[in-house]
């Protein structure tokens, strides 16, 4: 029995689930929430599985606002899949009601918990193994963009302000370097210099948004590849998960995060930096999958697809490094210097993406032309 299995059973009792609790275990992928899977025996003898998740309140300062957003998004997707897509067969994410009629329960110490259906027959990948997986994941996130595009923007609240505001993330890192609260700055000089040399690119997408060139849309904002559940047998993408950061944002940060997490054959926290690489076929599959699913992209979005991966890899590198310098207060860590290792991997990836930028640019141009996305490209 796991240490807090009793606790999971207690939490599970708060939700409208039929059957007897059998067991529960922690799911350890994901850097933010505490996630558990629990099995229940049904009256007909079958076993049903459920996800119980405690929202990380250090990251989400207003967990009930997160819950409201997630309720909106899951309900809207369910409606749209049934009534617009006319698809009755696929799995979608659903919240279970709790005691008192809400879609969350309050646990010990005031934590906010929710319960989702377990997406069956699927797995998530931390490292993409082949171009089919890359295509499928990007297609799923592109389709997700289409599913949420008609949620009224005023119904979705910004749960983490300036989440993908790269210049603000950069400015915060500079402040932390000055304060050096844990005396760790000296050991990260090379990384700090690398980031400073790239200050010129951090505002690019935000500036284009402010100039009205890039449209603000409702986006997922955390499109790392392990946030798509894939069918274990066919690798078909079944369901996009981790909806806590669905907020108004830029499609390019979504596409960029797919690039960040799919092109390299190395783990996000790989310590052997020689393993970090840029696999062009993965990038090509991502661009094809995303553009196949999402036909609303404007010229300026398409023109920046090749740039987006580099920017968000730099942004996440900045965030990991900031967290390392602040003493690991945001991302879950599992070893000493974990966030520093993660930051180094991101920065190495930035370098790799820079080397391949011309290749990516010309691929996107060819793809856009072939699909007559827009005729203005030379
Ligand atoms: P975090 O914000 O911590 O990343 P996620 O919502 O992504 O939390 O969940 C963490 C992991 O739990 C996922 O990578 C996935 O493996 C698993 N998981 C989450 N929701 C489900 C679900 N509904 N069905 C099956 N597995 C899930
Ligand atoms: C976090 O929740 P998870 O593990 O899918 C983070 C993302 C980062 C990612 C880096 C709310 O994502 O922004 O890109 O780690 N989520 C939040 O792996 O900060
Ligand atoms: Mg996740």
C-alpha cells in the first residue's frame, strides 16, 4: 500500500463514483500537480480507473478560477465533439461531480482536488520515438485549438498572468541574478551569458501581438508532448490533457512547445548534452500535423512557425534557471541541481534549433505553398 493510499481513498469518497475503492498510486510525470490513479470495483465485477489530482496552489494562486476554466473547457469540448464533429466514439476529458454539487473537493490542509475519467488504452511519451507520434500529437493540439476557438474569451480567466510573456520572464531572471538568494549565480555564469546574448529575440512575438499582427486566441499554453494521450497500439492521439493553462494566448507558443518537446531524442533533464539534437523529420511531421488540423492560421503565424520553438526553448530555459537560482520553489525536482540540468538542456536545444533555422524556414515555406495557405511567400 502506498503511503497515502488511505488519503486517496478519502478523497475518492468525496466524488460521485460507483463501486468499491481497490487501490491508488501516484503518477509521477508532470512537474506541477499531484496526480493519482485509483481503481474501483464495479457491481458487475469490472474495474474502473479514475484520475485524482490536487491542484498545485503555489503555481495556481486561485485554484477555483482554474477549476471554472477547466469546467468551461471540458463542457464546451464535449458539446462540440458531439454536436459539431458528430463524433460519439472518442474519449474526452470529463470531471466527476463531488459532494455539495461542485466539480472539486477540498482535502486536508485545504487542497483543491478534482476527479477525471481515466483515458483508457493510452500512454504519454516524454520522448517522441517516430514521426507518426509527432504528427499525431501536433494534429491533436491543432484540433484542440479548433475545438476551443469559439469559447467566449470573457469566460476564460487568466490563471497565471503573463505566462508566456518571454520579456517578463527574462526581466525576472535578471532580478533574481541581482538578488542571488541562494548563492547559486556563480555556478551558472555560462548559462546566464548565453541567455543575455539572446535578449534581442525575447520580445518578438509579444511585440507582433501588440502591433495587432498576431491574433490572440484561446490556446492550451502547455503543449508538451506528454500532455497528449496516445493509443498504446496505434499511436493515434486520443485526447489532449492538462487543461489548467488554457487561456488567451498565441498559437505560436503552442506550436513552439511541441517543437521544444518533440524534436530532441534526449529527455528534458538529460545531463549528457551531446545527446540533445534537432531531428528535422520530427519538425516536419509537427508542422504537417498542426497545419492539417488547424486551417485558421494567418500569414504572420505561419511565418513564425520556424522561430517559435527556439523562443519557447529559451523561455523555458529561463524559467528553469530562475527556479534553480531561487532555490527550486516552482517546478517539482527529484535531484540536486535538477532545474539547472533542465535549463542546460533547453539552452543546448536553442543552439541546435538556431543551426537548423534556415532549413525549418524553407520547409515551412514549401509546406505553406503546397497547401496554398497563402500566396504571399516568395
Ligand atoms: P501536470 O500539470 O502535473 O503535468 P497532468 O494533468 O499533465 O499534470 O497529469 C500528469 C500525468 O498524469 C500525465 O502526463 C498523464 O500521464 C497522467 N494523466 C493525467 N490525466 C489523465 C487522464 N485523464 N487519464 C489518464 N492519465 C492521465
Ligand atoms: C510544466 O505541468 P507540466 O509538467 O505539463 C509547466 C510548463 C512547462 C513544463 C516544462 C503550469 O508543465 O509551463 O513548459 O512544465 N506548467 C506550468 O516541462 O508552469
Ligand atoms: Mg502535464
